């Protein structure tokens, strides 16, 4: 049986929430607590609440949601993925239904432009499951704190541990704590 415990740890004088699961005395980090990324805003959280069930029901994975304003126009960008890649039909299906769901369930969003797409070759890695899935792939990592004299790493993701990842850069391995990761993306070849 799993029991969820809410904890906070402090990073740069800021409380960051972590959900910990305890099973038979073992502690397992929940996916979203693995790396220390910026928490989504209220609107992104509301969109995620309506988008995730829809996207899951279509056999897709929700990767990332962002709301940005550019030239006085609000954009809601939804990135999704699946093992064989996202096609145009997937984007059209999600776009049609998600636009209606947002209009019905999210008050005061105002006018917006919905963009639904694949995350592309620079897919963000945000959950522990992402790091496990893309083991052996080329990635880029930026850290909050300096690790052995650097904060940016581009190399091959060697392995994912309970609370860290190991990346090989120029024949040298670096072990980086998940909570020290500010940003991680696939880097392609």
C-alpha cells in the first residue's frame, strides 16, 4: 500500500513542495518531484486538468503546457507525444475537443489561440519516467548549482538513479541530483 506524504524542502529561501510515496518503509520520489522545475501557473494547471484526460483517452501523453503572450495575443501551447510519433490527425482531434473543453471549463481565460503539436526533437524531460524512457539518448541539462565547475551539460544519458541522473560528456560521467536540474531536453544527434 502506498501512502502519500506532502513535504517541503527549501531551495534559495523558497519552499518547494515534494510528494513522497512510502511503501513498506521505502521512499520513492514521485515523478514531478524528481527535478526542480518552475511550477506551472494557475491557468496551465486548469488546462492540464481538462487536457490530460482527453489526451490520455486518445492514447497520447501530455508533455507540456505553456501560456504565453506575444504581440498582445495569448497563446495556449499544448505539446503531446506517443511512441510512434504524433501525426496531424492526432493534433486535429485534440485541438477540436480541447478548445471546447477550455471554453466550457476555464473561466476568464479571455481570447486565446490554441496550438497543439508534438514537442519535436528538443522534447523537454520533466518527469523521472522521461529520463528512464530516454536512457541512451543525447540530452542537454542545465543545473541550478554548479556541478564540478559547470552548469550546462550536453551528452548521453547513461542512467537514472533513485534521486539523480548520470550523463556522459566527452568521455566523463557526471552524476547530477534531480533536484539540481533546472531544465532538461533531448538534444538530437
